[in-house]
């Protein structure tokens, strides 16, 4: 199939994939107000660990870019996440800390947290693919990563506002992702269409897209007993 046909089919399959964060029990618990603040804090600590490393990962990915257009577009994403240039907001990491402070966490608790196995697995996986896969495959995988976070972020942000008496500024991390990740996903799709012409590259991207989605989903499952309690 053509690269455009591949991207179109991949997007459909992503939405049908069972481990997509918009379907996660934790998200549903926040939306209906049954998640406890302890559960939200535990989730926020683990989710933050990738947020604070995301720009560094993209900087590493930039090293493989040859075309000036590709470097310019991807550098824009890095700058948005670190300084909030495109959306006129603070950087994503700063906004994540602001949210954490609003739910009673300190920066020290975020920075010195013990990684849960699922969190560590995702971080190690991202490091691995950056150094072993073609850069355009790494970027295309974002269709299933950042490309699926926007709707989940919007739902969580709305749930926090509705059920936990939070202020709009406290949940800006989620509303910014709703806006920015749509652009980031569009860039990933453009790169995929530009480079994924062979069946081998398409299958490689598909395989790692769904593996990364599984890992991202598992980070949100704080532990089995809590996941069951959220679903009841």
C-alpha cells in the first residue's frame, strides 16, 4: 500500500486498539469522580517521569535527521515542550509541576520518585528505539503516542475541573496537550507519509506503535487491585 494508505489504516487500527488511554479505567474514574486523590497523585508521579524526559528524547532523535525541513519541524516540537513557544504557554514540564503542586505534590517528590516497573519499561523502550530504529520510524510512532494523548488529556482535565474543584490554570498541562499534541501528531503523520513507502518500514512502524501504546497504557495502571476498584 502507499504510505498515505498505510497512515490512514494505522490511524483506524489505533482507535480500535484495546490499550488506548482514552479507554483506561483510571481515566474513566477521574471522569466520574471515583478516583481518590492518592490514586491521582500516584498516577501523576509516574506520568511525570516521561514528561520531564520527552524533550531530551526528541533532541536525541534530531541527531539522525538530515533534511533541514525535518530538523526545523522537529525542533519546533522540542521548543514547544520545553518553552511553550507555539501555544504561548509555559513549557510542558513546568505545567506538569504546576498540576502536581495543585494536588499536593512537591517538585522533590516528582524528581526523586521511585520508578514503577511499567514506567521504567517505557523509558527504557523509548531510549532503545531512538538508538536502534530509523529516526522517521521513531517519529511516526508518535501517531499512536502523542496522537492519542490529546483526547485523553482533555477528558482528564475536564474530570479534574468537574469532580475535584480544580482551577483551569491548575490543569493547563492537559489543555495544552489537547492543543499541542494535535499538531505533533500531524507532524508524525506527515513524516510517515514522506518516508514509509516500503512494506518493511510500514510493518516496523506498526509493530512498535502498538508496543509503545501498550507501555503507555500500563503506566496508568498503578496496580492491579486499584485498577479493579476503579472499574467497580
